C-alpha cells in the first residue's frame, strides 16, 4: 500500500472518532509521543487510553492532510486539525504494516488566514 493510501486511511480512522478503528492501526508495542505535552504512551493499552482521551478532548475534529512522505517503514505527515486550524506533523515508523512509533509535533497557533 502506498504511503498516501495508508495514511489517508489512517487519518480517516481518526476522523471517524472510532477508538477501535484507530487502534486497529497500532502495533501491539506501539509508542505514541505527544511532544508538546510531554505525554508518552507505550503499548496497546496505554495507546488506547490516549486515543480515547484525545477523542474526548477534541470532539468533531478532522485532519486535513497537507503532505505525506514515506521511505520504507518510516513516515511523516503534515496536517491541519480542523475546525481549530491547528497545524502539526506526525513522524513515525511502521512494523508489519502497523504504526510502531508516532511522534506528534504541533502548535496551538492557527493556520495563517489569507488577506
């Protein structure tokens, strides 16, 4: 599966706000790091708790994918969290087609509005 295709499907899972659908993308030993907050989740149980909390804190959120890059089992995606307009990037690795590591970098500053 191409990077664009699997990442499109991965972020569609996040857009669905379905924790089961999102967590199905994770390797059992996934490590998720939210760099700006310092939060790290290790393993499927902690990752699921992170996903459930994120969905609770950001109801109705969707991800506008700006750019995706993949090289073997490494990936990066630039996104805009809507409707907040918050820009961010996810960088990670895959293991057997599932997300093994994911580090999110984001800024609470909204995307620039054109004048």
